[in-house]
C-alpha cells in the first residue's frame, strides 16, 4: 500500500472555517482528518501542502515512521503550525490504517476501555450570544434566557456544561474575549470589581437552573494575567465549579493560581507535544490536562496522556470543531486510562451535519463510540466543496 495523493479542503462553517485533509492510496483506500486553521493557525493548509511531497510512495500503515520522518525534517522549527500539520497527516494515516485492517482506530491501540464517552456541552451560551441568528436558535439576551437554556441542556441529559465570560453590557450579555483581541481590554488584560461581580452572578444564574449535582466549568482562556486569574478564581467560588479553565504559557504562574484556587484548574489546550507539557506536569500546575488531539495527533496525544498519568493527572480532549474531530477525540477518550470528560460543541452552523456521512450519537450525556473501520466518520466531499469559505 502506497500513498498516491494528498489534498486539503476548506469549507464555510458560519463564523469560522472547517478544514480537511484527504490522503488517497494506490489501492483505493482514502484517509481523512479534520484540522483547524481558523484560530491562530493561518496558513496551516499551506504547511501541510508543503510537507506532502515527502509522503508520496510511503506506506500509510507505518504512521509512526512517517510522522517521525516529518519531525526530523521540521526539527529546526518544531511545534506550532509544523506540529499541527504533522498531526493532521498522522490522523489521516490512522484512518487509512484502520480501514486497511478493517478495525476502528481505537483497536490499533489495544481497543477501547470505554465505548460510551461522557461529554459536556461546550461554549454554553457563548455562541447564542454572538451567532444566534445564523444558527436559527433563540438568542441569549438576558440572565433569564441564559437560565432557560441551562434548563434545556440539563433536560437533554447532559451531566455537565462549560461556559465563557458573558458580562452584561447595556443590559445584554456580551462575549468577553480580550485575550483574543476581539473585545476591548487588550493588550493590558486587566480585571475590575464590576467584571468579577458580574461573573459571580452569571455562574449563580446557571447553577440555580441546573441544580447542585450537574457539573459546570468556566473557560477564561487567555483573557487575564496571573493577577486577574487569581481574582477570577475567588469570584467563581460560590458556583462550585468542576474546573476553572485557564490558558497561560507560564507553568509556575499556573501552579500559583492552582495553589490558592477554590476549585480544580484545567489547562494546556494550546500546547504542542510532550516537551511543552512537561514543565506543567513538573510544576503540578493543573488538575486536568487539556490535550488537543487535532493539534497533536492521536499517537502523540496518547504519549502526553501517559506522561500525565505519572503525575496523577487526568486528561480531557480539547474538541470544539466538526464531527470528524469529535470522532478522533472520542477514540482518544476511549483508550486512555486517565480520562476525565470530553468536550463537544452542540451549537454550530445549521449546515454542519452536511459535511459528514453521520452525526454523533449522544445518549444520556454520553457519546457513543463509532465502530466502523477507521474513525468511523466519513467526510462528504461534495458538500464540503459546495460551501467554500467566505471572506
């Protein structure tokens, strides 16, 4: 079996872009992966295209040999977009390998420990504040509508949800994202009492709607410096969070926050490979390590998870993409012993399902692991090509 052709495809996904890698073999088996270039990874498809000639003629089933060769070729600029490109290639090769042997990808790594994956509703309220009209769903325009939506999520059987900061401005919730340069507050990334008081009320509104037993997380991304994260941790105490999720590139600072926080701390979703995770583990900086299987590739993500286990830390996949990404993250979640819970986006552009031959099966807050060979989810290439990216 030899690799014959590599192609990247992009599709309009509403307020973002979905990207796909298609690897074709001479024997007719096609492998797919989904990758992300909408959030800080501009040009990722071009990097994949640049590495592609190296793959022609290689045996895709020798995925470790292929990816190690790519790491050697990019060693002088390891990590970052190069790592994400290699990850996309690795994940597509795994799809081919599973199909070649007639087994799900999880079977290539010893089979699943669990076939039903607990998931949490991610970006709860966030997309409905920003993109409700596009999605065709009721907008979150008050604490009352936020509470009503929380009750709906609970009624659908989810055992946990994760929200973002949605402070009230001019009487309505707005998405607070200075760490990404989308709202005022950057580059200083400061906090104030009005912001923390509003956050306490937002979380209390959700907690009252879902009750004391349902899990709740808050993701504050890169929106503050260490000082601000510590104040945010104080403000969330009454909500009894499952975790407070923080992005920072300084492991000692995160360890300082964790030491005093009233709830578990989750982090590391933006890190690449074991070398970047290592200082966080050594500093005992977080309770839950967030691993992006799409950025790292399944095989490398499993190595990160094994490292985490040595430090008595469980892992949770970063997964806010399309359905193929969810399947890839689910196979990771199925085979790592030290698993916590899997992220999934339920709110999206209304045409997202068109891009795939199947949609996730979620029962009682659990994702049912696909059992077909490979990832178990095929990309509808015709539908992808019919919706080119806009702008």
